[in-house]
């Protein structure tokens, strides 16, 4: 019974989100031990108060040590694609983004028929019962 609910939830999540969340390329290119080591490097650097640029440099150095040059190029390409898809909405140009509707525009959209009704003269609104 619980398997059914898990399956139903996953189907719902798939339909709502447009598919599963993409995994980070680091999760696909690195083993679990390598991921843990990379995590420890990042945590230690941040706890030491190092700038984010230095953290990224230490990450790049570690990745260059453990991956072949070909795999490193593949990882960077996959990471760039991952970031592009993940942050694509934020990087849209002004012309691609629709202007947000104002609250009054939304209210007018749903109340325009009522406004027309009350603007008509009472003679036109008489109803036959």
C-alpha cells in the first residue's frame, strides 16, 4: 500500500515539475568518497573564513587532481549546462519577461462584467420575472 502512495507521489512530482530534478554533475562524475572529500574541503575553507573565489579555486584544484583532463572538460561542460538550466529564468532578458500585472488590472479583469452591469441605466436592467 505504501509503495502505491510513493509511486503516486513521484508521478505527481514528475508532472508538476516537468520531470525529475537534474542531478549535479558532481554527483555523476565523482564517487561517494570523492564527493565527501570535496565537501570537507569546502566546509573547512568556509569555516576558515576564505572568500568564495578561494573556495572555488580549491575545488578546481581538487577536481584537477582526481579527474583526467578529458573528464574535467566533460565535467565543466556538464556543470555549465546544469547551471544554465537551473538559473535560466533569472538570466532572461527584459524583452523575454512579461511585465507583471498590477493588482488593479487583475481585479478589473474579473470585475469588468459587473462594472458594465452597474454602469447601464436602470431602464435597461429591468428583468422580467
